C-alpha cells in the first residue's frame, strides 16, 4: 500500500457483489500507479485471487477496466462517468480562473479539495514554481486531520462528522501529524473564528500549507482552497489575504449556483 494513501474504510460488506467490486476498484485509488496486476488488487482488497480475476474480467467486458499487458487499468467508461459527476466538474469550472490567479500571484502550488468522510479528495491542483514533494494528487485522498484543506472543511462540517473522525484511530503521515483530539478540536474552533487553517509538516516533511473554506451563504463548506509550499515560504500575510479573498469570492459565486444548493 502506498504510504500516503490509506486503505478506504470498509463501508460495504465484501460478502456482497457490490462490496467485492468496490474493494477491487478502490485499489486503483489507493495505488501509486495507474496499472495494477491481479495479485496487487487481491492483496489490497483482501479478496481471493480467483474472485478478483472473475470480477476484473467482467469489468473489462463492460469497458470499466482495460488490459495493459499483464496488468489492468481504469477504462474509458470510467472517464465518461467521471465527466457526468456534476459537482466536481462544476467546482473545477467555477474555481479554475481564481486558482490560476492565486497560483500566478503567489507562485506556489494551489489545491482545491472536498471532504469525503474522514478524508479529503483533491479535485484540482495547480503546481507552483519548484514545489516541494507533496503527497497530494488529483483524485487522491489524504486524512482530513493531517491537511490544512481538511481542517478548513472539518471546522464547518456537521458535529457528528468531526465526532466520528475523532473517534477513530488518527493516522500519522509524518512525525508532526497531530493526533491529540483536544488540540485538533481547539484548532477547528480557531478556524471557525478566523476562517483560516494551517498545517506545517503534518502531511509530509518540508511542506507547509494554508487553507480557507469555500462556503455556501457563509455556512456550509463545499470545498477548500489552499496554497502549499516549503515550510519557510507560507508565512506571508499577503498570501493568507489573497487566499481568503479568493475563497470568499468563490463561496459567493457557488451560493448562486443551483448545483451546490443541495450539498
């Protein structure tokens, strides 16, 4: 398993067909490469190799997977389905201009992420000049408590979401990842007060990040915007102001968009 992408929680029983298919497909999210062998999928999913082989064969027949030598990868049908996911597509469309402006102004890496359970999913990333090695990737997941975007989203999430996350074992991505639940709650309270979230080497060594939530009617956070750089490059007050301004403007625009009114 890739060290930065934890195993997806087992929310469906692997005893069901849907559960087994979900286990097979989630391996492509967890993996560090696009192509997977049957043995790799079986190891990650915890399913017998024969079961994985049957499921993969059927997914290939439906163009959801495709062969690549002795391995398989996601097929064209997944691309088509992904293009119909209204909220991520509309969120990217809405955000791209301001993300470009923010990247060009700060010359640093800009992330757009959404919350999915206890994890954040990166919807868009624009890399800045000479970025440090980062665990984030488009479509990738990281534990919300270990990222600035995650904290920005958790601060405005429903109390049961935060309580559920803090009731689990909190994964460490680096020696600096916060796992003290009282400290995390205090940080979330501060974020609700000032609208800004910070992370310093919690998602990876040498990386710091500042984030702001994108909120509907200044309430629900539908996404978070962040700027990431090396640890000595994100302390500028001007950077935080530019980020806050961009996130606030995006929240205003999203509030007028019916796609986000049902979030």
